[in-house]
C-alpha cells in the first residue's frame, strides 16, 4: 500500500514558515529611537574616520633623495649576471644532454 502525503502536514509547514518570517521581521527592525541613535553614531564614526585619515596622511614622511655628486658613475650592475647565470647554465646543460641523445639516436638509425 502506497503512503500518501498528508495535506495537513504541508499546511502546518507553510503556516510555521509564515509565522517565523513575521517574527524575524520584528526582530531585525530597530525601534525609532534606536534608528536615530544609530544615525548619530554613524555620523560620528564618519567624522572620526575623516580626521584619522587626514592625520595618517599628514604623518607619512616625504621621500628624501640622496645627494648625488656630479662625478658619480653608475657602472654595470653585477646582480644581473648573478641572477641570470644559474639559469643560463641550466639551459645549456639541458640542451647539451638533449642534443647528445639526439645525435646518438641519429647515428643508430643510420647504422640500421
């Protein structure tokens, strides 16, 4: 025998959903005096934020450029070679191994 759905259960579920949604509306809406207090608090927070932002901007030190002599030459920066050299060694070693194997296989194919 197949069990049928009860229309009473569906009705009770819908009624409970409506009841709780009405209750939630009452919980999340503040009273009028509370709304006024929140508005004043927001204005004070905005004013304080503006003051703090201005103070933080004023506290940032200005950059100071180093004095440069007229006879200073910059020269070549060796850090470039220090950074690129290991990569060049790795690439050359990999190419050496690949071409060596390719040459051996070509010789073997020619012998067959």
